[in-house]
């Protein structure tokens, strides 16, 4: 069999790497989450552990596309891009070159986006937040959202205990999650996919989705088909 090279090899390798990272998250994080749930609740709730783990392996960890559904796609995507860039800058202590490398875009593009978004890189450098701390905050917020959905079926005292210890729990879990910031193009594609998935749930038809996204019907149909949504 002839070995494939070039774009296919890069793309195929990226897919395999992504699947490998997902497996790593599942293999390491799920047991950690289960252990924590047992500690604070006395029992293992399989669905809760799976829901938390599923969220933690999401490429958009810390971002909720549903926050942007009131906006047309163009505006929503721009705001998401700015937030993701801000996150990368915090993780890399404001190092433009490092961010450009991770995002797989040119340094001048990062400078332009920083200027357009009004991001104070100097302030980020002064804060010098540890990357692990930034990730802990994202995990804490994500776990809070997932656990909130179980409030009606869990004992109130147990819920309060978990909420009170979320910061410590997040510190334990962050140790198990591989550091894998994604290129800008990749996370934007995932953002668009989840954006349209959410609109599918509320709007039902492509015509209504197009109106909500501020785009032509043909453009939305083509984009959703490319994203594997129709």
C-alpha cells in the first residue's frame, strides 16, 4: 500500500491525534470524576460522570455556543474568536508568538485581532495567571453547569457540599486533562457546528435557521451539509 503524504497525511494524522486525546481524557478523567463523586456523594452516578467527562473533552471547553444564539453567525463567530484569543493569551502569558503558533495564524493576524477586540496584552502579562489556574476556572464553571441539571434528583446537602468544594475538585481534575489548545480554524469549525446544532433544536427548519443566523438559505444549507448536520 502506498503511503499517503501531504495534506491528507496531515489531516488524517490530526484526526487520529484528536481521537487519541479523547481516549486519554476518557481513560483518565472519568475515573477521577467517579472517585470525586463517590467521595462527596457516597455513590457513583454513571450518567453524571459521563456528562461531566463529555463536557471536559469538548474542544470548546469553557465556551457555550448557546450564549451566542441571539446573534447572527458572523457576529457570534467574531466574539467567539476574540474570547478564544483572550484565553490563549492568558494561557501563554501574553506571548503573541506562542499564540500565533498554537492558533496556526500569522503574528500580524494576532496583533490585528488583539487591536480589534481591545485586548490589553500588557495587563495579561502583568497578571501572570498560571495556565492551570485558567483551566481550573473553566472546569469549575463547566462542572457547575452539569451538576445544576441534577439538582432535582440529588440530595440538597450533597449538592451544597459539591458546590462548596468545586474549586478543589477542579484542581484535582485539571491534573488529568492533557494540555491541548487547538488551532483557531479548528475551534471555529466546532463553534459553528454547535451553533447550528443549537439552532436546529429551536428553529427546526433551514429557512428559520437562515433567518436567525443572518445568512442566505443556500449558504446555510451548504454550510450545514459540510458540517454533517443535514
